């Protein structure tokens, strides 16, 4: 019989805190069981395997990030929406360094893919404010995602050692994205 008060939601919340402390690569069901004060077999009454926990964590993280970027960008357009989205994205990565890894972890699951599409819908709305839609929006979203992810990944791994404001560098990154998006046009046909 499962421990009274223990459920998948509590386990996911504890696993998320644990991942922020020790990193996702060190998350085990044994470590989670120790964290919540139960024997490991008790965990299996709620979570199938470690892969199941990773799936639930990814879903939780993507929903959290999606809510953050939606809340930040809603009611804004153009550069203000881009800055709000980018700031919320970076703030999430900084506040939850372990959880953030689930933003880029490929997990083939319909619910996870839906949570990703919710984040993308916010980003596509930001891009729509620049008049960027369709295939161009896919390219622009990839530009934004790879640029922001690269920055927050370097930042979280102490990759910026030069004594200059990292906040200033990120602001310039976002300004550069704004400039690129404002000048966006469909690509020319590839030449051979």
C-alpha cells in the first residue's frame, strides 16, 4: 500500500528540487526514496521506472517554463515581447539549473510534445509581432532557441569568466535578436 500522502505529484516536486541540487544525471529512484524517507520499492507504487520519472519531470518543467514565458510575454508585442520571453527563459534556467536540462532533453511522448508546443506557441506569437510567420517563424524560433540556450548553458557552467556584466551581455544578445528579427526576410534559394 502506498504511503499516505505520497503521490506522483509530490514525488515529481521532490525530484525537481533534488535535480536542482545534484543534477539530472545523478537522479535515481533510490536517491528520491531517501529524499522522501521511504524504501525504494514504495516509489514503484507511484512511478514505473527512472525513465518514467524523467518523463514526468520533463512534463513538469516544460509546463512551468511555458507558464513563465506566457505570463511574461502576454500583452506585449515586438521588442517588449521578445525581451519578456528571453528574460523569463533565462530566469527559469538560472533559478532551476538542474530542471532546465529537461527543456532540451528529447523525450518522445505526446504530453511532453504538447508542452513543448505550448512554449512554441508563445514564441510564435512573439515572432508574429515582427511579421514573421510560417516557415520563416520556424527558422527564427530555432535562431532564438539556440542563441538563448547557448547563453544560459554557458552561464550555468561558469563559461563567462571575463569580468564584465553578464546581464549586459544578455541584454545585448536580446537586442541583437531584435535587430535580426526586425530585418528578417525570406531566405534566397540556396545557390550551388
